[in-house]
């Protein structure tokens, strides 16, 4: 008999028809989510396991030995971990936000009359319309086509801000090539976006299978809710993602009854993301001294035991608690004063898969952040590092293309 090897473990997931959990019953997995379909997931590790409360008898007997031990309520816990790539983890990003993804936008001179570009100010300027009213936001990635200046066509431009009458001045990165007003053009936002909404929060659940292909055994974890999301963005290294899950049960099978998902879609093939290829903006300015960043998005999931059944009646999700930390080479008092003066700033992270003009990209936008510290350790002979933990807060009112949310994600390869 073969022994299971880690390299032969295939992780596949699929969303249930709805996110509703019935408190006193469990769905029949062959019907919902059903064995057809599913999506194979790229990963580094998967730590999902079935846990059970347990307890032993306390009675004291003359033989001086324990007489009973019982299993109690069961639940699934653990995390999916991977190196971050576009399009791969979007379903889980949408689930943790508890919002609904927004599809790409497509406009032209019909909506905006004409567009000019200025390299010095790093802006595109429209002559008509209102790009914010059309749905464009800070953190979106846009591309133009049919412009008279070829260097501005088919290139990723990250929106960094709006200004002017009707928000017609659109600041971008990188700086465009200067050109006069062009009356024939198209503009699209690339991929999809999602943020934490102010109302109408949606609960989702997934069936996650770990199939050990070498032993033809699978463990199928049922009704899993996404409990959070953790991003690690080192200065030298690949960006990583951790997705904590909490579920209700585990089903197992082998041989002719394995795997559970019979025709899953192949894993994505997009390039891995690295912070070194992207951009970090803090307080509206590009920073070239950041040595690392991490973001923790925690929904604090909980599942309480009840009398009369050995599975939890619900998996409750709490508030969107978004925290993190920036580390940077100590340069001047700008970052220190953000903390000292309790200044609220925006943080925008732009991650690219390559240096291509149309590289797959992901953005994470925090429109309102407060730093909880600014520690500088004077040590060694190399550059000194400032460490700044932060709390992200909801922006009360949408303004100048900044959404009224705590966090917004954009993924250019989201399907």
C-alpha cells in the first residue's frame, strides 16, 4: 500500500448554492454542493482538519482508573496557504469581504468627450462626464486603447486619486506620456473589485476537498466559512496569503468513491506576485523605503455547541477587523508624525506579477488608516528601520473616488 506524499495532495473547492446554514440539519453533499465542477486550488499547505470537543469522566472509582471518555461537538478548522497570484483566491477574497464583486467598467469618448495626458502631473484629464460617477475608484487599474499617443495604449495605469471639476483629473501611476486632447478613445477597468459593504452583508460557504491522489483517499470538509485573510508582503520574496476556514463536518471516502469532485477546473496559471514589482503609497505619496508589509483581515468566526446534536448550528462571523504593519527604512519624520499627531492616512498597495505593461495585478486599498506606533530601534551599522502597526477604519463617506469602506480589493485576473 502506498503512503501519502504531500506533493500528491490536491485541494479543490466549490461554493454551495447559498451561504445559509440550517441549524439542525446538514446538506447531502452529493446534492449540494454536488460532485461536478469545483476549482483546483494552488497552495503551499492546507491545515484543515476535523476537531472535536472531548471530555472524560470525573467520577472516582475504587480501582483508581478512568472509566469513560467521550467525543463532543465537532467542527472543522485550519487554513489554506499559498503564494499570492491573481485570479486564484478571488472567491475567498469576495467571501471575506461579505460583499459582491463589481465587474469591469468600459467607457469611451461618449461618456468623457475627450482625454488629455500630462507626464509632469501624472494625470489624465477628461473634458466631460464624471469618472467617479461612472464607477471608477482609487485603486482601480485602467487601460486605454485607440489613443493617438501609442505609448498610452494597452498599459496598466493605477488610479491614485481624482480632482478638478466633476473629478475629471485622474491621477495615475505610472505617469503617462504627455498628449493633447484626444476625442477617440476607449477606457476599461481591468478585472473585478470588491469591498466591505455598509449593509447587505452576504455569508458564503464552501465545500473543500483534500484528495490524496497517490492513495486515492479524500477528506471532504463541509460548509466552510472564510474566517479571515492574511497577506504577507516581504521586500525580497513572494507575497503570501493565508485563508483561515471554519466548517461543520468532514466526510471521507477512498478507491471507487474518491475523489469527491469529479470534473474540477484546472488550477490558475497566473504569475506569482511580488511586492518588489509593485508600489506602496502612504498618505498619498509613493514610498520607496518600505521593507515589508502585512495585512490581517479577521472576521473572528465562532461556532457554539448546543444540546442534542454533535455539530454546530451556525458559524457566526464578526466585524471586519483589519490590522497590519509597515516596516520602512527610517528617512525623516513623516511616518513618525503620522503616529505622533494621530493623522489618518490612506494606504494603497499595488502588486504586479511582472514588469510587463499589461501584467496581472492586485491592489489593496485602505482609505482610512491610523498608526498605533512608530518604533525605531537604533542598532547595528546598517539602515535603521521604523516599525508601524496600524488599524484600518471605515471611511465614513465616499469622496473623490474613495469608497466608504475599510478595505477594497482589485484583481485584474478575477473571473
